[in-house]
C-alpha cells in the first residue's frame, strides 16, 4: 500500500518469472496453433467444466506451466473480473476455437466435450494429429504413471479436491452430456423423445453459451467465421437448437416460428409447448392459436384451456394491457374472453362467467370500452 499517496492506493506485483515467456490464448478466442502445447488450452477448458460454466480462465501466458496475468470470464454478465471479463460471449469465443478432438489431456480427464456444428472447425492439421498422438501415448506411458503418483502424494496434504473421475465429482446435471448426444443423433430443430422431461425448466449456462455462438455466426464475426467450413446459417441453426434444448425460451420460440412458417404445425406446437411450460407467455398464446385453428381434428379443450390459463398468469414480458395493445401483443382481457369460450364449450358455465367478468373489468381499465360492452352483452345473454 502506498500510504504516502492520496487515497493510499494499493500496488499489485508478482515475482519475476525467469525463462521464455509465451502467450497461449487470449480473452477473445485466439489460441496459439503454431506452437502446440496441450496443457494451457486444457487448463482453460478444465476451468469451464470444473466451475460448471460459472467461470473460465483465459489469457493464459507465462513460462512453461507457470502461468501469470490471467483473465476470467464469468457467466453472471456483471463484469465481475474487470473490463476484460467478456462474460458468456468470451466463453463462446474460446469454446469455438478450442480443439477438443486434438487435446489428449481433456479426453484423458473425461471432461465432457462442448458440441460444435459439423464443419464449424477445420479438419486437424498433420501437425495437430501428430502432437495429439504423442500426448495420448505419453498419458499411457510408465513415465506419466510415475509422475501421477508423485502428483498425488503432493496433493495429499492439501485441501483442494482431487478426483479420479472429474465428472462424477462435479455432480453435473448431465446437460452437457445429453446436448452432445442430441447433437450427434438428432436432426437440427427436431424435438428429441422425452424432451419434456429432459429440457431444463430454466436456462442453463450451456444454453447461454450456445446462444452467444449462434449470434456470433449470424453476425459473421470474423473470429468464428474465418475458421468455419460450414455455412453461417448451418452454424447459427445448430447453436440456436442446442440453446433451446438447454432451456432458452426465446430460442424455442424462434424454432417454433421456423416450423410454423414451413406450415409444419405439429413441430411448431411441440416447440411452443416446451417454451410454454417454461414460462413463455408468447409460446402459450401461439400454441393456443395453433390448437384453435386446427379444423382437421377435434380441439382438445382441456389442453387449450391450459394454454390460455398459463398465458394469463405468465408475466415474462412485464407489460400491462395498455402496453401490450401499443406493441400489438394479445391482451389479457382477450385471453380471458377466449378462455371463457373454451370453458363454455366444456359445459363449465360458472367458470365461463367468471372469466367474462374479469375480461370486462380489464378492458375497462385499459380504456377498451367497446370491447367491455361486447363482453357485457355476452354476460347478459348467459344470465338470461
């Protein structure tokens, strides 16, 4: 602390590190592919998996494996670690260039792979393959086994955790595992079987990173486009899809809208249903619209009533009916009217009357007096 200066500021410093200093990656996705070393990149990826996506340590540099002056990206998006903390977008940039397929360390540790679109990265070079095979061979050698014993002895008196199987120790919710499985076994924008019970009810960190990658490809950001062999649309669709499967409601709605435009209302309804049960008012309204517009089959009135009821109580857009009307969004008084019609078709007259009275009151508070009068006429006809 510089006590003689105004404010008594603190000065941070570190010991001099002797030897050849080298930067292995940055906080914006660059990784040294000319001078290949697996440990620095594996360390960054390990921090992402170990913290379950809460943080990732990048800007790895130093002498051999003595690292200094790192940068941390955090998933809370609050810039907790300074101006260089690029948050979820920074994580996405690192993961888009990290070569899991060429890193024997992360595979040896059993860290779950982060899914990328086919062709999102170029094929490994001959140099990368050679280094991977050498590293893989070393991790199976007696030299490594002896060194591992020495490391374990050194860790025995420390308080940091040490595990034989990292994924078991982290108690992960398996999101990364089944996202990888879905990406390999299902078509983009499809809804996997049992998705209703697997897709998280709230947005996971994995989903946020995939959405950030989708946006980077849509923006044609040079940091992801320069290495890409597939089209920007293919990469965007892939990550939007995994973002939806990871719990992002807006991504679910975008995919549902895609299927709706293709007039595949069955697929659109599946995606809207997923988003609806995860708190999207828009999804509930659109799902109800699809159901009520189906003239080929009899309407499932119970399901229709569920969508209307959830839409009424879901407030994820934080708007009142006056604001909804200005933004061309279906108002609650309209939803109450539709729910009333649904209840009447089910023979639930009293519940129908309740919803009509609420619709009339909401319309009055929103200044929609003609709509209020129309609802009042319906009420009067039912009373008679």
